[in-house]
C-alpha cells in the first residue's frame, strides 16, 4: 500500500510543478506569482480542494503527444474566503503559456457549473496566451463553452476576473462577461488583438502597456474595475470584495457584526457643502463618514471619477453606494459615468443589495463629443437601471439635482423608496443663471435686472422645499443625522416586496 501512496504523492508533486522549475523561475523573475501561489493567497489557509489535477490534453498534432503536463495549464477547485465557499480557476502560464485546450476548458466549465449549482461565486485568475494554437477549433469550442457558462451564471452567482499576466483573444472575452475585472499594474494587459496585429492592420505603433495595460483599462476604457500594485494586493482586495457580496442570488447579502454606532451623528457634515454653489467638495468624505467604520470598497475608482460607485456596510449590512462627485467635472453625468453607474446599479439589483444614492448633479454633459458618442442612449442606461431596480433604494440630495439628472438619480419618480434632501439642496430644472438667461432673454443686456431675476429664481427654486411640498422628497434632514436616517430607512425596507411585470427579458438601451 505504501508504494501506491508514494506514487500518488509523486504524481501530485509533479502536477504541482506545472511547466517545471525553469518556467516557474521565469514567472517569478517577471514579478508574477504562480497559479498555485495565487490561490494560496486568495483562499483561507488549507481550504483549497483541487479537482482535475491529473487531467492532460488529448492533442496529437505538432508533436504535442510528447509534451504533456498534468493539470494542462489551469488549476481548478474550491475553497473558502473567511469561511465562505468560492470556486476558483487559476491559469498556469508555465504550461503552454496558460493557453486553452479542450481539456483545459472542460476543467473550467466543471467548476463554473458546480458553482452555479451550489450557489457560490467563481473567481478566475488569468495569465494566458489565448487559444492553444496546436488545438485549432477544439480550443475555440472550449472558449465558447466557458462563455456559455459565464452568461448563464450572470446574475445568479457573482463572477470575478483578475487579470494577472498577458491576456489575449479568448482570455479577454470570458472576463468581459463577468461582473468585475481587476488587473495588476505593469504585469498584466488585455486586448483582443496584440500590438503586432494592430501594426499590420492599422499601421499604428503601440506598446502592449499602452494598448491594454492596467492603467488603460482601469482609467480610460473602463474595461477593468480596478488596478492593483501586485499579485498580493490583488488577492487581498478580492478577498475584501467577496466579504461584501452574497454568494448567490438565492441568499441575502451578508451581515457582519458592526462596531460602529448606527445612531452616530456626524456634526462635521453640517458644514460639508460650501456656501458658494460653484465650489466643489469631496463626496467621498460624506461616504466615509456615514458608512460603517469608513470601510468602502470602490468599484471603478480611476474611471469616470465624476461618479463614485462601491460597496460599504451600514449597521453591518452590505449596501451599494452611487454618488455624484462634485470635485470632478462638477459631478456631471456623461457617457462614461452613466455606463459605470448603470452597470453597478444592475449588479446590486441582481444580487439584492440595497442602493444608497447621494446626489449632487448639475445635469447631463453638453457638447458634440457627448452627443456623437450617444449620450442619449448611455444616459438612458442609468435611468433604465434605476427604474427597473426593485431593491430598497434610499436617496439623499446634498446640493444640486438639476434637470433630467434629478429624475435619473434614484428619484421618487423611479420608485425611490425613501428620498431625503439636505437643507442645502437645489432641486430645479437648471441652475439659476442658465434659467434666467432663457426665460428673461430680453433682459440679457441689463446686468442689474438680470441679477435681480437670478436672485428671485434662487429664492424660489434653489431649495428642497418645492419638491418637499409635493411629496417628491420625504423629508428635509439635517446633514449630521444622515447615517442614522439612512440606516433607519434601510431597516424599514428590509421586507420590501416589489416585482416587475413578467417578461422574457427587458431591452435596456445597450
Ligand atoms: C500555445 C502558447 C500560446 C498559445 C504562448 N504559448 N501562447 N502555446 N498556444 N496561444 C507558449 C509559448 O510557445 C511558450 O512556450 C510559452 O507559452 C510562453 O510564451 P512566450 O511567448 O515565451 O511568453 P511571453 O514572451 O511572455 O509572451 C506571452 C504572450 C505570447 C504575449 C501571450 O506568447 C503570445 O503572443 N502568444 C500568442 C497569443 C495568441 O495570439 N493567442 C491566440 C489568440 S486567438 P515554451 O515552451 O517556450 O515555454 C484566440 C481565439 C479565441 O484566443 C477567440 C474566442 C473568442
């Protein structure tokens, strides 16, 4: 018996070596960890249960029958993060550059299906050269099988992708179908076609980093939801994110014991909004001061900074926060901000996470760039997302809520459950200056008259009381009590029941 056990251990040791020590050393030299080292950092110590360690490819073209590595370039299985079940696959770049064969794909599909059945997130760690070139169409079929599972699981279990090396071809489309993509700075990049193909087709010369590095996707394209310094930080932050999320749409978001007083007042908020309506302030200060222990996991931190999205807890329960940021472009809604927030709102709604919306928005961004880019359709995404969401929705207007943007930002009219305004709120069709220049166009040459009109308009509309008098605002609240008022509202909404009419699916303006 002993020799059988020894043989098993020998085979396991061999599988654990992936593509061999030389390639592992090369991986480390690039500042990257191996597939297994990453899993060790991601999961609770000793919790990883590996599947399919002995799977090998079945390709016999191009001499492949003589090049077999147990595991075939991907490590798969399950484990726990702070005691909660997650499934994981981690591409092993040391085996054929992590490229995808049919058997490699089957391993991934197996954990995807188990995760969906058992109601647990899937976390994919990517470091891979795309389709295994020697396998041809079998590899393409394998990718499509993975894509199918991604789509079927969307909205059922959270799916998280972490890009930790080069990712080309099929290895960018699976992440694109998942809920969140994170990248590692300097060592990871994603593109549909690499710099060489770009040069051939468009005659453009561009480096891999400038084409699809972490800074590009986290800051410019918005493909990635965050960029981390290194593998260790990436794994630690994914653990933190998972703590906020329900394991599936079949369970409620997790509740963690809170050591932050739910009734806590925050007197400094009474002076957060400057007297001058054109002066910015930092909306993040408000977020950090009202959520539990100032713990906020931001999604899309470096992209469309004029809107802030992320997860926090209030009295121990997860909430999704959406907030205009007056510090960037005055918090205006443009194409990128609308897309970013719409996707976040839909994630929260799919997984039963209540949404807290903090509003200070001067309207939609004017200009040809925005109109030619389809602002109408992109802005409609956010409107659509808020309107269809049935989770508890609590809104606080701190200052400006102008025009269509007032409607969009979780207003009462889009089934906002509890809508508060600070006394500093200005709820109107537009700002006073723009308004009087339109309705009193004849007075434009007369500065004194115009100033008087502006003062009159401000007096009439630059406040929350007109909206409150119509019941569009449930209460005008003192800023220092905002945390307490939101928490009490969320408690009252705990058993909210609201359903949309039956449909096969909706037709959100894509
Ligand atoms: C088979 C591959 C491979 C692949 C890399 N390798 N990519 N083997 N199929 N797709 C192997 C290499 O032969 C090498 O083997 C090892 O992995 C490491 O690769 P290197 O090139 O030495 O590493 P590096 O210089 O870091 O470059 C990494 C890379 C490059 C940028 C990923 O390898 C590359 O460009 N690969 C091809 C990418 C690609 O075009 N894939 C197909 C995309 S099409 P040894 O034995 O030397 O260690 C696609 C279609 C699906 O994916 C579409 C679905 C929608």
